[in-house]
C-alpha cells in the first residue's frame, strides 16, 4: 500500500507543477512577455488549457464571480496540498 501512496504523491506533484506552469504562463501572456503568435507558445498554452479546464470547470461553478479574478488554480493547488498532507499522514497507518 505504501507504493500506491507514493505513486499518488508523485501524480499530485505533477499536477502541482502543471498548474504552476499554467499560472505563470498566463501571467507572462497577460504582460505580453510571451506571444501567442509563436507556435510553440500557442501549442503549450492550448495543451495546458485542454488539460486543466475539466478540473477548473467544476471549481469555477462552485466559486462566486470575482470580477475577472480566477481563483480556480489557487483552490486546486490548496486541494492538491491538502491531499498530499492526508496521504503522507496516513502512510504509517496504511503500511
């Protein structure tokens, strides 16, 4: 059971990294440091959006409108961190 918990922690770490890349990339696009006319940037951006929108959608439906401020990535990161804590605290009880 410990190996399953380790695999889950690894998957949660990958999700954490992908969300952070998406947030940082959205900031760089907003401040026009990155340009969507570059094919690689556009491909990465659309890929990240297609990957994360199914996760952000239910979170956005739950959150009230914030006037242009998207808190879905923050809620997702908090949820990932909470799951990591729960898994690591219960690894001793499992094994």
